[in-house]
């Protein structure tokens, strides 16, 4: 079978409605993302019911725009790849139903894609460099996931470890809310940390020795205690008064603690498993300090997605779709969404 493909990707796992056309698993022909970040900022996080309703409003124009920008019709597509899970059930249903309708009307094959493997394949969407070489050690860091994955070849995954509590991105969101920095927390913490001292507060690093797992609950508690020390009014539930709170130092010290553990454990796993390269993907992979620390400390090559592809997008769904299509995967039109679908069983 020829390796030349043109895949339409559709992504609605959380609060981005996205569609993209990708050729041969690497070349983005079009990519359209309708973000709901501003809509959910008032809630301090994603409101599932609101997210699914907005997907219904935007899914058709987003998919139509992606096809129009790529100058292709649906029957010129080799396959339709859509996020089946994990994600918010109501949001997933919107994208899957759109994909099923297109597949039924056109006869184009349908492929259900795992959102987590798509994040890993976002690192393939760079045509100015060679493809990653196996074996690969993948670090997925997003709002809902923090996982270390070993890839020995395409579409094969071994989960080495993951978070025991909050994902890294979730911890960023919660600390940003605590410091009054808004949502989403990752970019807000990064900006606040630029003016702070990462050594101002000796926050704990949870190494969980002899495992590849992560935990950020103790770190969150340590930040909360420092905030309460500076702002005792918080104990009574009073909103944190901003004057006097060393937000920059708190943000920088928190960020440094998260980055140290993510980088340290990932590099150690890559060395122990003989990985040729490290792939870092997911929303937190956009963090500047994380990228700089990997560059400074890793003796193994490290790849990140382009910044525009760190957060949820459909190009990464199509990139996996390319590999799934070549492997012979073809899904029936009656599959259900899988909100808690793990990457490995």
C-alpha cells in the first residue's frame, strides 16, 4: 500500500473544536481551531455542558473551513480520523457524530483515534527535520494527563508511569487560580514566573523513587501553605488581597519544582530504556522553562511540537490517522466514544 495519504482530522475532546487536512502524516495542508478558552475563563476551568453546546455550533463551519482551505472535497480524502477518547463525553460525541455523518455520506473510511497517541504524533508534523527515530520515550503533559510512554515502533506503546493525582497542567491551573492569575493556568504561571526567583521558596520535589510515576499534590499543598503564611485571611475564605503576596516568586518556585521532576524522571527513563530520542507533547510542552531545562540537561535528543500544536488540534489526529490507515484500521460506523480510554490496556 502506498504511503501517500490525505487524512481529514476532527478533534472535539475538550474545549477546542478543530479540523485539519494532513498529507502523508507530516504535511499540514490546513488546520482550523476554534478555541473556547475565553468562554470558560469565567468558570476558572472547562464547563462540560457549555463546551459541548459550543462544539455543536462550530463543528460544521470548522470542518468546512478546513476542507476549503485545503482545496479538497470530502471524496478526495483517504480517511476521516476523529478523536474517540479520552475526553469529555458530550464533547467527544459531537466530533464523532460529525465524522460518522461524513463517512456515511461519502463512503470514506472512518478511524477512531486515541487523543493521547495523537499528542505524541504532533511531533511528526515538522517537515523541515527528519522523522523521530525509534525507540522513543514520550512525555505527555497536559491538563488531564502526565504520562511516560515508551514507543518501540509506530502505534506500539508501553506505559511506564503516570500521575497519581493531578496532571501537571491541572496543577498549573489550580495554582494559577490560587494566585489570582486566571485561566488557563500554564501561560499565566509562565508570565508571572518571568519576574520571580525560582529559588525563593524551596518547594518539595516528589521523586517517587523506584517508579516512573508523578505526584503534584504535595507541591500544591506547599504552595497553599506559603500563600496562607503571607495571607492569613485565606484561612477564613476571604479572597486573597494581591498586595504583599510575592506572586512572581511563588509562580517561579512552583514552576521550577514541576519542571525539575518532569525533566529529571523523563531523562532517566530515556537513558534506562535506551531511547534514541525524547518526545515531549501536550499543552504543558509549550512551557518555556520546560523546553530550556530539557535542552540544558538532556544528552538525548528532545523533540517538541511547534507551539501551535502543543494544545489540542486536529492535525495531530490526522497524523495518527495516517499511521492507522496504513496499518489497515477501518472502523464501523457504530462505535461509541470512550471518555476514559487509556493509551495502553
